[in-house]
C-alpha cells in the first residue's frame, strides 16, 4: 500500500513504519545522551525521503520529542535554568543562520564537512573518561558563565541548523567540559539548547516548504514516546547511564560517516 504524503512524496506502509520505529528509538537515545538525529535523519533518508525534506521532517519530530524531554528535566530540577536559557538564545540565533546555510549547500558538501567534525567528539570523550562525575560549575566567574553559555548555544545551534546529528551529545560535552557541570545537569541544559535550535531551524525549513506534515505527525508521536522514556532513564540513572549512551551515539556517528566517505570515494 502506497501513501501520497505531499511534496511529491509517496511511501509504502512498510517505509512509514520503519521510519516511525527508528524515530521513536532516536527519541529515547536523544533524551538520554543527545545525538538522536544520528538515527532519525538516516531513517528518513533510507525510508525514501529526499535530503532537504528529510532535514525538515527530522526537525519537526525532534522538536516535538525534545519538548517532552525538557519538561521532564525542568520538573526534576536537573538543569541550570539561567545557563540553559542563555544558551538557548544563542542557539536560536545560530540555528536560524545554520539552517539557511544548509538550504544552500549540496548533500555531498554537508556529508564531506561531517567527516571532519564528528570524529573529534569521539576522541574527546575517550580521552576524558571521568568528566561529568561532579558539578563544579559554581567556580566559574560571571563573565565566563554568560560567555560560555551563549557561545555554546550559538556554535552548537549553528551546527544543528546546518547538519543536526550529534547536536545533543556535543552540547553535553561542551557544558560538562567547559562549564564543569555533571552529566545529568549538562544533559538538562543541552535539552533546552537543542529545543531552541530545533524550533529555529524547523521554522526555517517550514517556510522553505521542506516539511511533509502527513508524514511527521505519526513520526513525531513516536519521537515523543521515545523521549519520555529516555529522559526518565537519564534522570534516574545519571552519569552511569548517560556516558555509555554517548559513546554508543558517537560510534553510530563514526560508522555513518565512514559509510558516507566510502560512497563519496566510490
């Protein structure tokens, strides 16, 4: 059975179910350790959604799921609201700029740039095995606190607008390593940053007509469910759960990039 989803896009029921299941799993991973786009974005593309439309759809389902995760972290007090809001402001600006740039780049250019960006995060996490165990953020001066919060938001938001996969993971690393938050608080801060970047880039893609709403409504529901359970695991199990999930996400990123490189070279 084939469904017409608008924008000249038609998918089989099997392809839609495949995308929904993987977006749900991506939501779980994203709420816990970030990087759900590593799973969801390829899922849209493997399912038969064109690249720019896949980016727009991924932003829609990601924004819905991240909203649920933010509410859970906020309710539990597992974040620094002031730092997160400053970062969110920078993220909204950076992501808007990044999304407009992405619309002008070719798919090959985006993948080639990712080849150089993503492996660095894996090296950092492997080298800093004990980061994020305790919260030392109170030692930061007010100037560093505001500057680091905004720049983390702006730069990572810009990356999210242009590419997406790994955004939450990179944000957690930045908050933990630069601002000395424990992983649970860093993860909560990252959720608000990611929420702002998702909505900013979603608005950009939506205005460009790159969102298939008939597809993203069921995928977004699956993403919300995944985010709900992922946030619960992160809040109850803390760093012992989050760090392995981050390494899992980065492993997926590296596998994906290696595969993309292979296709580019061949």
